């Protein structure tokens, strides 16, 4: 049924005055409404990717390395030749080549990029997925509002958690990765990405299961009422979410076998590629935030050899995600963010690798709310410094918020009683991108 506001808008546009032609116009109008449910997919490159070899090539300079530039679908926008499929989506990509973040330690930098804040004593800062899903999500949804695919949390556990927002904003984690975040050979990907133990044992009837759930809920509520602390709240939240998912047909979103074999092959038969496919399935079902993790980027030695192994997985998964979102009409409402904790040194070391380098690197935005086909900022000819105004972490996150229709100046009450903004007060939105 058309709402009164939609009716008036369409009438003013003359849409309802022509028989048989109003539905396509209404659909197109709805697609650009700012109130339409939006989602964000974060492609997190654990270890710090060598962006000088991917998105800010220095061909002809000794720092450039062996890779070459290739054209993309956007005039004047060129990227590395290791990402040929992604290059076809250049019109949707916005390269932020002016990132300068100053933190070169894995743990601190991971926390900084994923929360917008450096670790600070007793303050428990929420990860980006918790912050954004709180604003975009539906607490009554059957699926979790935040799903994290194959995270490697060794560097900074706090960078992946809900912090002071509380356990109700914690992610559902699938495919936890304990091997430095790099893809594991011969991994059973389908099993890794399936939420375990959701099916009721065959010998338990539905009535018996419901009775047990009711008993559990009563015990949990009684316990939490007598002990109103974070541990009890976390325990109760975890069980409530698990039961809701067990009783819902929405859990089938995690069953990738429902997808055509050809499409699964296009994404790549690895944890990252299939994780990107899962991300599409989840945002299609209105999950507001999904992060998909790909590790292996800590290339202190044999940088270019390792990139030749990683980039085909990145290229297939990311490019297929863009194509799939676009074909399903989801790209306009889904913002895609690609980044790691920092970049890598322009100078190639004696081991043929590149070391940690937060001073000048690239992040990439795409999809909903982002004006693609452009470049923000530039680095010096040798790639060592940002020329002009650098982009800070807060600037990038504020831009993501605006693309998603979120007020980044909004505050949440912290665990120490202080109001904390979603993004730091010094943040400046990159206006040319949104």
C-alpha cells in the first residue's frame, strides 16, 4: 500500500496520472529515498595491505615494484594489474589516497581504524560494526544486526567487540580465524561459515524444545534480576539471540549451498570469496553490517610473491560482490569499505618485502552513498608522503556515516559515564565523495 507521503510525491510528479506506468517510477523513487534500509560491508585486510602495489602505483620509480597500472571503467582512474576484475567497477570506486594515520603497531592501528579511537585506559570503545548496526539495525530482527566473517582478533580483541554499547551489539562471529587471518588450505569453507548447532536434535520434539526454551528463559531472567551485571546480561543476550535464530527460517541465509555453483565459483572457493557471498546474502535480508576478513597482508618479506597469491582471492570476491549487489538492486543501499590497519613502506626492503607504513596509504569506498570513479588526495612521486591535506581516521569514518545516513556527531553513554560521539569531534566529512 502506498503511504500518503508517497502518494503526494508521485502525484506531484505526474506518475499516478498515467495508467500502467506508475509502478516502475515508484520503485525508482523508493530506491533513492534516504530512509530506505541501508547496509555496510567492511572488507578488512588484516596485516596491512601494500596499497602502493594495488591502488597508488608508482610506475617508473624504484619504489614501484614489478606490477603495472591498468585502466578501469572510470576515465583517468587506474589501479594495479593484480585486480583486473575489480577494474571493471572503477566507476563505483572512490580511492582515498591521502590516508595518514600515524600508528604503525598492528594492535593499536587495528583498534584505531576499527573503532576510530586509540586504546584509552578504562574506556571500552565499540567497533565500527557495533556503532553502525546500532543506528541502522532492528532489535526485533531474526538475524543478527552485525555479522563478522573470519576475523583474526589476536592483535586487538577490543577492536572487534561492542565495547561500552554492551553485548546486544556484539557481532555473530562465523569462521573464526586463528592462523594470522590468512586463508587456510583445504578448509571446509561451507562448514566454517555455517552457524553451528542451530538444528534441533532429531529425538527432541518441537513441543519439548519450546518447553526447554521457556524453562531456560525463566532461569536466565531470574538469575539476571538477582545479579544485574554485565556477565549475566551477556549470558542472557547470547542465549536469547541463539534461540531466536534457531527458531527462525532466516538462519538459512548461512546455507551457501542454495546459491548456483557458477556464482559460487565466481566468488572464489575460499573463506574470503564465500564470505563475500555470505555478506550479500545477509544484506539482502536487511542485516545492516557485515565485515569480511582477509589476512596474510603482513608482507615483510616476498611482498610481491605473496600479493600474487592474495590478489586473485581479493579480486574475485570483491568484484563478484560488486556485480552481485548491482544486479540485485542492492548496491545503491550498500556501502562497501575496503581497508586494513595501515599501508606498507614505499621502499622495498632487502628481503623483497615492505614494512609497516601508516604515513601515506589508500582506503577505498564504494557503493551506496558514495560518488565513485574518483580519487581523493595524492601522494608524492615516491609514495612516502601525502601531498596536500591528509585524511585522518575520523574523516574516513565520518564520511562512511554520512554515506549511510548516520549523524556521526551523535553520542552514546560510555562505561565510565562520559558521552562519546560516534566519530571524534575533529572529523571532517569528505564532501566530494558523498
